[in-house]
């Protein structure tokens, strides 16, 4: 049994705190797999893992700075996988959202 199956077997139920921790671990697992698949030039697998990252993200709070930065990175990786598959129309919105988030975070850092 793999890491993903082990995490899925340990479903945290409806407790929001446990769901956040569970989703964080699931997101980290799939984000790592996206990087592995991109390095292996398996863009279809990277795109599939990117969809799993997006699913795990539903239980994570989006307003935390770390989460926003991580989400932008996830979107950029997803856009890369889609672009390498030739699915540019699908890749473009992900890339634009990632870039907008990075620009906003940079503007916040320069404002400090």
C-alpha cells in the first residue's frame, strides 16, 4: 500500500482541524509527485497529480500567506504540465493566476 492510499484510509471525518491537517499532508504528497513527474517528463501524470493537489486544497485555508504562495506554485506547475501536453488554453488561466499571486506577494514584500 502506498502513501496516498494510507492517507486516504485515515479519513479524518468532519472535524475541520483534522481535515486541514489531513489535506495539508495530501497536498504535500501530490505536490511532490507533480515535481517528480515533471522531472521525468511524464506530463500526463503531472497533470493528474495537479488535479489531486487541487482536490486536497479544498480543505485548506486560502488566506494564509504560506498557502497563497504554495497555491501559486501549484498552479504554475499545473500550467507547465498542461502546456507541455499542448493544452495551452487550459494552461493559460492557471499561469495567469499564479503570476498574479506572485506579483501581489512581491508588492506586499516591497511595501514592508
